[in-house]
C-alpha cells in the first residue's frame, strides 16, 4: 500500500472515531435535553393544575357542604382545568380520568413531592407525573382533611420518535462529513506527499544513470529539507561518479597508452635482436646493437613508471633542465627503423640547447608525433623536427587532416582514418597521450593541417 493511502487510512480512522464520539455525545446531550424539557413541562403542567384546582376548590367550598357535595365540587373544579391527560383520585378512588388504566399502579406516591415515572405500555412510551395533596377542608367529618392525588399522564412516544429522527439526522450528517473529510484528507495527503513522488522519480532516474537529475524545492517544511538533502546527495553522487569515470578513463588511457608506447621501442628492439641473430656483425656492431637494446629497454621502464604517475596517479612530472640535442638524437634513434621501413626521411633542426622538461616523457611526445607524421607521409617524403626556445615543431607533407576532425584527434581512441590506422596498427591513443604529457608540462598543443598538403604540430612549452 502506498504511503499516501496509509496516511489517509489512519487519518480516516481518527476522523471516524472523533466524529463518532462527537456525534454520540451530541446525540446524548440532545436526547437528555429534550427529555428533561419534556419532564419539566409535564411537572410544571401538573403543579399548575394542582394550584388552579386547589385555589378554585378553596374559593367555592363552604364548611357546611356535605361530603358528596364536596366531592362533586372537587370534580367540577378539577374539570375546569384538566384535560385528557389529567387524573384526580380522592381517598384512593378515581374521581376524574379519561384513561383506560390506573396510573397509581405505575407510580406510588409518598409525601407531597411530585414524582415521575417513564415506561412503555402497549407499545407506547408514557410519562406519569403525580403528587399527593391534602384537601383544605375535611370530608366525611375527617378533621385532618382528605387526601387527593393529581396525575398528569402523557404519551411521549412522539418525543422518542423525534429523538430517533434527530439521532438519524446526526448520524447522516456525521456520515456525510466523514465522507467529505476522507475525500479531502486523501486529496490533501496525496498533494502534500507529491514531492516524495518527485523524489522517488528522481531517485529512479539517478539509479538509471541520469546523475544530473535534481528535484524542485517547493516548500520550507521537512519535505523541502529532504529535497535539499536529496539534491546535495545527488550532487555528491554525480561528482563521485565523474571522479570514478575520470579515474577509469585515465586507467584505460594508461593501459592503452603503455601498449601504444611499446610499439616503437619494441620494433627497434626486435630489429636489433634480429640483426644479432641472423646477421654477421663485428664486435663493434654487436656492441652498438646491444647498447641500443639496453637504451630502449631502460627508456621503456622509465616511461611506464612516469606514465603511471602522470595518468593514473595524476602526479606532475619532475621538470629538469635537459639537453635538447641529446633528446633529438634519442628521438631519431627510436624512430629510425620505422621511418626506414616507410622510406621516409627525418630532418632535424636544433635552435635551443636546454629546456626545462622531463626528457623521457618529452621523448615519448616527439616519438609519437614523428611516428604519426611518418605514417601520414608517402615514400620519399621528408618529416622535419625543429626545436627552439618556444618548444618543438613536427611537420610533414602527407595526406593531412580534414578541418572538422582537427578538434577531435586528441580524444582517446579517436582515429581520423580508421581503415588506415588499423592497417598500420593504430589504436587512437598517440595524440591523447601527447596532449596529456604537454598539459602536465604546462604547455599546449597546436595543430594545423590541410588535406593533401600536410600537418604541422607545435609543442609550445611556454
């Protein structure tokens, strides 16, 4: 069951209990008030009848009247004020009554205080009010006077019917109010909890990968505070996901980069090993080949460690003032075999002696750029590598890069000409690594290219 239904049900139960209790209390109070008023009116009527009857009898009665005359006079005086509800009894005998039963059977009077009886008879509700009175003059030579009893007997069945009607009306009104209350509670609770539905939808979108999802804060209550906390949590999750994604991408770049960087040195290593195994070399040639193998192997070891720190651990490289001519010679040595296979010539110019850089990482940059230039060149063409105080420039006269592709070629795993890159063993990581290394040096990469005219890449150190 949904939350708004549960809350509505609980509120409905509370409303039903409250309305039921209130209706019962009001009905009981109304019933008691109506009955008390009925009892009071009947008692007042009975007392008024007693006073009027006694006063008239006192006025017309004479002391010398006989008992029969006094009884007749009492009946006459009583009838002047009595109606069908009145009963007069003298000395236990009924003098006046329009009833079919004796009220003294239901109400036994003691003393002069009016007394009351209510009960059912023949399916009707009766109210009997009576009191015992002393006639002011004696009858039958009784010096203490003769007692009489005056009753008022009312059929109060209509009163009870009125009470039942009133109770039904109260119940009907209560039921209508409860129904409307339940409807309003359901609507208000559902509307009040609608921000929670929005939170649920936002959480579902975030779980599905839409980490930028946020909810609108529309109130300053607890739900609004929850929405603010949810947005803060979503922001933290989004930031953490971005960090994890960036870390995973950098690790992917590192793994692919190491694989990419192995290609050129491994080619040189394999060629030197092949020369040692299959070609006769004098002692000087063998020593040179072994020296090249050692140099390339040590460079690979240092390069892997530095790429790990740079890409995965995000540690800035340690910049040292390094010899530029020595760097260019190592680049020439590392790319010589690959360029020879493509029958491309490398032309170098050096106009700077020393630059602040990490020589191993910068060698990786220039080897990548020269290798890319060699791939783009036709046999017989020349690739130029120039160094000056501003940085390095690699230029070729090959196939070039379309203008719309230039902004994307430094993205990881992006290749302009997929068929050519795959054919030549490319994975689209060279320029991504170059850009990362140059950025770590505080420099920038500039690329100019035109289709069928060639490409110029500048590594600006300052």
